[in-house]
């Protein structure tokens, strides 16, 4: 069982890609209810994953790269000097990443990296929306609370989600318009409205980490407790 998962993505065929960041250091694929199998990528400590029609994006926090792979898992482009925790597709058609050292960058089609803003405190995930980016921060130290904010592309805070966060990590936008956030330290899943109001939707989850939205609108998340688990949230039509 994979116990160090810090990256998760789902393809249109319901296969799940998993970064075993602090375990084997490999990316796995789980399909058809079978056990996860390594897909053979050359990674050191893979992190955020993004499945797209043309392939897969993989962050690596040790190699400080984000690499794009085609459908045959051959590398097609690498962005360097990006210690990405997570990668997301922006509404503009570009990609953005949030890094281990507190920076949000745009990954240009040319292979260049453009810094959008810096100064985040131990960030983990980002979710692009029309207004800008939702960003989760775990706090400067283990003793300081984290926060979840909506920011414009200069880093200015537009909205703060009011909640007694411990260390919020993975996030994904649900089909109901709520942002779902894994508060890892509190063992909770928290939903945030467009106005920043938050409420707990699940508790006692044992270290929930990553949250990702599947093409069918369901949300998947993992928990790194004992035993590690993979969960799926389906929404009524």
C-alpha cells in the first residue's frame, strides 16, 4: 500500500495516477480496481500531477522540474528550476504551479517559467478560477495555523476563507461551486463557498492530503493514515 502520496489525478477512463512522494518516489497508475502499478517514469520525488487530453504533467520537488509526457509517457517538455508541489491548468490555456519555496509561477509553452508572485508560507495547492487563484498555505511553522485565500495574479488577497485551519493542503473545485479543501492536521474535508464561508463536510479522515476533480465531476482524495485510503465523492445531478 502506498503511504507517502502527495499527488493525485484522474483520467477520463477513471484510471487514477498517484505520486508516492515520500514512499517509493514513483508515479503509479490504478485502473479497473486493480492494485496500483508503477508507470516507469524517471522521478526522484514526484508531487503534483495533471492529466490532460494529450498526456500527463508531473512535478518533482527534488529534481525541481515539471515534465510533460505524451500518451505513450514519452517526455515532451520540461520546465526547470520549479520545485512544484502542485500544477494546474489555468482558464487562459496555460499552466500554473505553486512551489515548495512559496512561489506561484506560470509555465510558458516555450518552456520558460514566469514568476507571478512570491512570499507564500509553506503552500501546497492552487486552483485557478476566473477571479484568480485559490491558494492553500500550511503556515510558516508547524505551530502556526494555515490559511486558504483567493488571490489575483499579482498575489493580492481578494478573499480569505474564514475557518480555524490547522494545515490545509489539497484542494479541488466541486461541480456544486464549492471549493473542497483537505485540512490535513484536522483530519477534515472543508467546503468553501464563493463568498469564503467554510463548513466541515467530513471528519476523522486520518491525514487527508490530495484532492482532485475527475472528468465526470466526482472528487477523489487520499488519506495517508493507517491504512492509507483512496476516497471518491460523487455528486447528485
